[in-house]
C-alpha cells in the first residue's frame, strides 16, 4: 500500500474526521486539515502536517493547496442533531453540505492539477423511510427532508466525477462511539436504569463501528475500483428493540422501559421521527463486493468495543 501521500480532510474535528486523521497520520500519510479555525483545530487534533484556513462558501488561498493533494475527504457539514429543526436550521443543514461541496469541486476544476480521488460524506437518509425493505446502493432516493439533502449533496459531489476525479460518496448510518453521536446520547437512560426501545421498536437501525467507518473511507481512498455511493453500515442491521436489548445486556442494565415516539416528537420536533423512528435497513453491498473485511460485523462485539474505547 502506498503511504506518505498528501490527503486533505474537511470536517476533521468531528467524530469521524478526528479518527480518520489519526489513522492516516499513523500509516504515514501527510494530512492537511481544512478548517475555519486553524488554531482551534490544532488544539483538538494535533499531528496533522498543516492546518489551512478554509472558507466553505468562497475561494481563497486554500485553493493552491488543493492542487497538491492525492485525495480529498469532505466530511464538513452542520450537525443534523445539533439543534431543533427550525426553517433556518434546516437551511443551514442543507447549505453547509451543498455549498461547501460545490466550492471544493469548483476549485478542483480551476486547479492546475486535480486530486485523483474525492471521498464525500453522505447518509443512508438518502433512501428515506423504507420500513422492512433491505436497501443497497442501487435503491432510489426517498422524498423526505434528509433524503433531499443527501440527493442535493451527492449531486454536487458527482460534479467532481465529471472532471475525471474518482468520486465516492459514503452513505453513513449510526456510528458507534461512546463519546459522541447517537450511542453517547443513549447511554444515560440505560445508566439510570430507564433505558429501553424507542417505540414502535420495530424500526431498523443500520449502524457501523467508528473503526469500520474510518476503515471503509481509507479503503475507498486506496482502492481504484471504488466509485459512486457506498453504504457505510455494518452487515448486521438491527431492529431498535433488539439494539436496545443488546445495549442493555452489554451495560448490565435493564432495557424494558419503552420511550413513546410522541414524547420524542414533543422534545425534538421534526427531527425525532427522521433520526430515530423512520429509518432504513441498509446493506453494505458494495463494500462487501469490494472485499472490505469489517472489524465489527455484528452488534454486540461492536458495542463492547465502542464502550471500552478510551477518550
């Protein structure tokens, strides 16, 4: 495997970005972090080769750095669960993804040399609510808000492919990590002995351990056969009631107290059904066809590893 390459990462201070940068640096790659606040990024994520001030909506000096990259991994975007979904925040969710991707691709078009590969984040929300239907990367998009965000986001990313840049979109599911993300939010009720399924409990949760999310991104950087959408999920989706039972068993806590969906709607508004109830049974067909070997293909070992991860 070729190392000592130059890889640019946006969104590097997020959950996935931090883990990715550490793995890339550990194997000998030179990592450049594109960030709005270089000093803050350096404090959160030491070890990168350089920290470049990046405006996600306009051009700038960072464009010359882009021409030296062997790969660009674009993970930037406002948190979907960052706050209640007001019309203004929904617009921020959309524009933070589409406009930043557009600016990157337009800079690639102007660059004296284009990066060979562009890996862009996306989500399994692309498919919209699908009930019990298993969905792989061939499935059509849904029509709800998050599906529309993913369609627009991937549409901007695909413009890089039109430039001759190998382009991959990672449609990520629920990433398991004890410190950030959905699992971190689930822990407190279980630790207080009031954990349980989110009703109806029959909804599918497609998850992936953080190590495998990073591993799949790196495989897509390295493997010239990888292009187009990849479902960033493990091959073991679980119904929420089964996910909750497994989490309770791993924690040594009961998992019998259900949380009604209407309570979530009162607390979280429109985001509640989209993030916790109206989910997808996603299958990582293209990752498996590529030969990617999941470190954590089943849920219980993945949860045990995620909960044992140090800070």
